[in-house]
């Protein structure tokens, strides 16, 4: 989620509708609270799946699961499309994560499994 500012996530939340309870909790948070919430979320995930997978997941998961709300936002703010690329499938999300994270095959499999399950 660090690829876009808290202000952008806040605006996406306002425009909605959001698909997941996770986004409903995270997207509206002010910048400082969002940063703290993401740190807690990354630590929680890292304990289960490792640092790399956790970081990759938090980067691509919102793009995948909240693609409808993001598409709605991009209609009015196309200048932010570079930070919020559309992801239609979990496989696409893993391919995007591969560009930014050095993931092993087992890590890619873990990430794919995580992305196929609605975030909590």
C-alpha cells in the first residue's frame, strides 16, 4: 500500500464501495495511523509467511481485492494510474510482486495462496 499516499487510499474509501472489511478498516485511516496499522499487519503476516511474502502481499493485495473501487477512483484521477495498476487475478498480482521482490518459488506459492483468500 505504500505505493500510494494515505490521501489517495482515503479518497478511494470515500468513493467506494470497498469489497473487503480489511479495506474498510485500513483505507480511511489518517497517514500516521495507516503507517502504524500497516506495520502491525506486516509483522503479523511476517510471523506466518516471512518478511518478503508479507511485504509483497501488502503491496499487491489491495490492488487485486479493491480493483473495482480503484477503477472507480481512477476514472476521476487518471494521473495516479501508475501507482494503482489494475490487477484482475491473483496470478497477475504475483507477477507484479516479482518485479519488486526477490521471491523464491515456495514464496510465490504462499503469496498466490494468500491472494486467493479474502483479506482479514
